[in-house]
């Protein structure tokens, strides 16, 4: 039973569509001790900013039914350290093109970080995060306005040569309008969705569970929202989509691709089950056999 799991993102060929989502896999160091990372389609590494960030105060994780809320706050060592230390180490563990997830608090920061990472040979795609709900004065502030998202897109495209995917927020009224604005501004692709905004309250202590009060809600509970948004954007735009949000099984990956995604990111499920991506990849041929699918690329956007 040989099935074709391959897919392509703006000329970047992937053996399969399964990609650990940024922020749930670090730079692969810990997971490389669990399984061979080369089975993955690609890796979207931890969101990176110009300066090193410690992140938000603790506690910054809250458990939920079928998901979790996090307010990590883009903790990362900064772009220069990522390039000098993390990427060389990742090259030893993973031997395929990677996705560089870049965040920022200003247009200048986005441009500086993207221009630097654009020069790295192993980086196949630059994923620009305009949708993080866990930081103030940046991230999601750019992603909740079509004009601001387009402005970031144009600025980054002017200083890069590699495909740029804009990662969109679900915390908006009309995600299609923002997706179209990014496409018109030159985006090569889109990633959606990022986490939804959520909150938990400790009823015994009568205060928020998370120090930052609110954070990004992710996990299986948001999957139907993600599928809906991927479908809507795929119907309206003509650039490839990486779908994410609650993906936990091979069936989920197939559903996301039928909605219009060319590849699929797995996020919170990696934190619940470190073998999640491996198990999804291994299960895909059986699911394809059951559904009569020979090539995964044939089902991209098949639902109209």
C-alpha cells in the first residue's frame, strides 16, 4: 500500500504535509530524542523576535476541556542567537527545509528579522506571525487590521527573496478580508489559524489562573473553527494555505486539506502527546486507503 503523501508549498517540496507548529516544538532539540525528526514534512521553529525575550510572568498555562490556554509571550533567545546557535544545531537534527516563524513589535523589527533569516540556506519559508494574542503592542495588533497586515506583508516582501506566509489570527470579525489584503500585498501563502483568545478563573482564589489574565486558547476544541476559516480563505484567495488549529489525528489532517490546506501544522497536540506528528504521519496511508485516496495533493480544496 504505497500512497503519495507529498505536497508543495510555493516550490518547497515536502515529503508529507505534517509540520509541528511554532511554539510547540521549540527548535527540535528535545523532540530529537523522542523520534527521528526527518520523518516530518517540515518544522516551524519557535517564534523569534529581534531581542531575546524572557516571556510573560508565570503562571502562564491553564488547562481547559479539550485544550489549553497559554500566555508564554514569545519567549525566545533573539534572532542573532537563533541564527548563530539554534539553526546550526537544528541542521544536525533535521535535514529538510524549515519554516522560520518571525514575530515583531514594529515594521522595522519584522523587516530586520526577516532580512536576516532570509539569508539562511535551510530556511525554505518565512512565516510572519501577525497574530500572537500573548504580547502587548505587537503581534495580534497587526493581524486584526487588514491595512496593518498588508503593511507588514509589503514591508517584509521588500527585504526577502524566499516565500513569505502570513500567519493570521482568528480573533477578528472577517478573516477573509485580512487574508485578501495580505494576498494583494504580495504574500506567497497564509498560515491559519493561530490561537483564539481565552481566559480561566480560579474560583477558589477568585482571580485569573494566568498571570497575564488572558492567553491563547488552542487544542482540539478549536478545530471546527480552524476548518471553517481555512475553507473560507481557500474559497477567496489563490495562494497556498498551511492549516492549523486543533489538528490531532490523520483524519483531522485530511479534513483540513479537503477544506483547502496544502499542508497542516500540529500544535497543542504535541504538548499532550510528544509522538503526535509521528503517529499522524504513520496513520495517513491507512486513512487514505480507507477513503480511496492515492495522492494527498489530489484532495486539497476538494470540498466546494
